[in-house]
C-alpha cells in the first residue's frame, strides 16, 4: 500500500506540472475550438445561401421562358381575334387573351420577387463573407499564438506524459480509475497532502489518530469532506 500511495503522489505531481503547462496556454485551445465551430457554421451558411441564390436564378429563367411562351400564345390569340366569325368565338378568344395576360403579369411579379430575394441573399452572403474573414483572421492569430507557446512547452509536456504513463502502469486499474474519477471531480487535484493536520485539498481538520494511520499507509484513506486521497509526505506535515 505504501508503494501505491507513493505512486499516487508521483502521479499527482506529474498532473500538477502538466496542468501548469496547460495554464500557460490559457483559454486559447477552447477559444480556437469555438472559432473553428463558428467558422464551420458560417461556411455551411455560405453554401446554403449560394444554393438558394442558384435556385432563385433557375426559377427566374424558367419564369422568363414561360413568359415568352405565354406572349407567343397571346400574340396568336390576338391575331386570331381579327378573324372571328361570331360573338361567341370572340368572347372565348377574349377570355383566353385575358387569361394569358394575367399569367404574364403573375410571372413578371414572380420574377420581381426572385430579384428582390436574390438581392437580399447577396447582401447576406456579403455579411457572411465578412464574418468568415473575421473568424479566419482570429483563428490564424490564435493558432500562431498557441504554436509559439507549444514550441516552448511541447517537449516538456511530452516528457511529463511519458513519465506519467510509466507511473500509471504501476497502479492497479481499480485504484487508477478511482484516482481519475476524483481528479476529474476535484479540479485536477485527486491527492491531498496533509498540511498542518488538515486536508491539503479542502483544509478540513483531520483527527490526530487518523493522521497516524495515514502516515503508516496501511490502507488508502480519503478525506471525509472532499473525498480526495489523503497522503503523508515527510516535510509537509506539522
């Protein structure tokens, strides 16, 4: 059990150092991730806007062809109107002419609507493009800043991770899972040293008899208040 406690202490020391390196990066990794997600959304939006504009342009061409066909039919009906033989035929052709004119008016109105919608979408595209440029620039700056930090920390980080892995492999999976669970729940601090007869994690007082038991390391002890693994390290007690 003493070996387990010693391994826990080492593991926590490595995690503390890794966390210190992580703090040097600040919120850059999270910020970059958020910007990447935002950029992806804007790029998806750009694709959708382009597709909508293409659809409007396609619809407008279709309406223009329909207008041409309707105007051709209208011209035929108007020419035919001069050769009618009776009022009934005249009324029928006149009705067809009026119907064609209404169709043409409706199609022209729809063309105007597509033009207006296309203009709105083009403005949205322009605004979206500006956002993409802004986000891309921010991403570039933050990535460069993070890369600069990584140049100075990556080697040390890799070394610490390798050393941590060596220690972690010495710990039974059951205990290692317990350590990781506590570390995740307690802001990265799973192992608390006893300092001034108190838990180094939550500073709750520990009875003298229990401190003796923790120093003997006959079994694993956890803080009754915060749940952290309690350890005694010479030179960090009273």
